[in-house]
């Protein structure tokens, strides 16, 4: 079964119907999956930062790095393969506050800001989140099965469906 790996600031969208798309190390980053059960189109975005305004040049070169520019690209790529907005199931994981032993606080609150920007963007576009696992203080691995749309998370070595 083919495995497509998505790195930080990367995306994969497929209508193959076989295999999985996976991303690792979702700390403050967000993993966002999209699935159309009729068209059998699925995709996964690993967005690192909330807002592209912090670096327009980087956003132009890699829109997938940012929530505000990556999410629209995820939808556009899925639509290009036959997905329909009315049928889409969207699942989200990540947005954690991973504090190092040297840090007093999560100063920039990137995880929380990523989630807020995503929810605002989805709300403005009339899209609901089907399921989410956001926040906390642990890293996650997220996997989308391209034959069923099932999303699984691995957290601290334990796997569960999202």
C-alpha cells in the first residue's frame, strides 16, 4: 500500500483510492485532512504558522507553510480532483503547546494561534470541522487512509481514530 509522507509546510492530495498520507511531529503545527467520500479524494496539509503576513516572500514560495494560505490551496487541489465542498469531511490535529524545559511559557502561542486562524477561516467559508484533537502538550502523528477516509492519530505510541 503506497505511503505518501508530508513534511512540515507541505501538502499531498490524491484521488488514487489506495494507500495513506501521513505526517509526523505535529506539535504546534496543524495537520488538516480533507476527505470527499463520494469522489474518494483525500488530502493532508501540515501547516506551521498561522498567518502569511509575517513573511510574504516565504508565503509566495511556499503557501503550505501558513494556515491562512495553505488551507485554501488544500481545498483548491481537492476540488481539482473532483471533491465537492458539500461532501467534505475535515479533520484537524496539532496546535499543541510544546514547552521545553528551558521555557517558562509558550511565549508566541503558535499552536493556539494556528487553531484560531483555521477556525476563523473555515467559519468565513461555511466549512465545519468533522473532528479535532487540538491543543495539549504532546506531539502527534496523523494518517489519512485514502480508501476509507479514516484518520488515525498516534500519540505517545498509542493509535486511535480521530
